[in-house]
C-alpha cells in the first residue's frame, strides 16, 4: 500500500505587505493544507518596515531573500517573488503555493500557477483587492491568524477587521445548502464547507467570530446539527413545530 504524502507547498511571503505578528498562526494554518517545503520571504530587511520579520525567521526556518530598495516606489520585491515562483513552478516537485500578501499585483501570478494545475492559497488582510482573492483557490484573512492579544486590540477598534456577526454568514450558508440539494433535508457538514469555499474563496468561520464551521452554523441559530452513521456531521434547517409557533 502506497503511503499518501502531504501536499508539498512553496510558501512565498511579501514582507512589505504582511505583518510578522501573523507568523505563528500562518504556519499553523499552512500545516492544515500540507507541508511547507519551501519557505521564502522577500523584502529589504535593512529597512524599518521589514525588520520585525528578522526576529522570527529562524524560528520558522524561513529563507530571507534580501531585495534592496534602490529606487523609491518600485516593486522590486514583487518582481523577485514572481521570478522565484516561476523558477519553482518549472523546476517541479511542488504541489501548490501559498502567496502571503495583500497586493493585487500577484493576481496574474496566482492565475498562471493555477493554469499549470497547481493549488494556490492566498493569505492577506481584508483590504486585499477582490482580483487577487478570486485568483486563488482559497484565500485566508490574516487578521484571524494574529495572537489573541492582537486580535483583542483589533476587536475594540472600529475597523473592517472586526469580526462580523454569525448571522451575516446565514445567506451564504443557505445558498451553499440549496446548491448541494438533499432528499432527506440533511447535508454533510464537510460538503457544505467545500461548497462555501467554492462560492467565496475568502470564506473563513473566523471572519464571523467562530473557530470552525460547526460553531458558526450553531451560532447562526438557523440550523440543526446531528451526527449520522460513521460519525458524519450533518446539518439541516431548523424545523419549527406548531407548538413552537404557538409559544412564539
């Protein structure tokens, strides 16, 4: 019997468009997707903006690629990252890429990699332009990857990074549920998760203040959850009985 090896991933980080505060959460999330075989980060580490990354490189075995900013306003860092990505792509031995940036300049790169049949997972802030988010197979918001202390600060600030209410996810869940179809009214939670990701590449339960999809579904208070045979978790719309209607 052949042992199934984990997906081999190339993690390429744009230090100018990603905070070093996400590094622990970033690699925990990537570990769920596969093995971070290649780990590179691009930026001018002699400058103040990228220096916080210097303290965490060794801890996560990230290979720094120094890109000096010879001219202000030029995207030398982006070009270096894109060149390396194409080298890695054509060298082979990699199953997918993790592009860590909130820069829309990587939209075409993500599309090109996917044209070759490889997976592309994007990691960036909620401000990331839609073009880049949709070019990725899946996009994960980095606000949810920050340490608890940082997340607490974000929650208290009136910014777009503040988690939305779980009820805000209900329309998308209903849409995914309807597209899956069901004879008995129940839909496997795992299949629902896949459909949600297909409908919205950036879908993440943490965006709505939940640790996982099961918790999010429960918090919407619009669905029932049960465990079927073989431990399969399923959901369906809550059934409102006549007694409940009368009590309401």
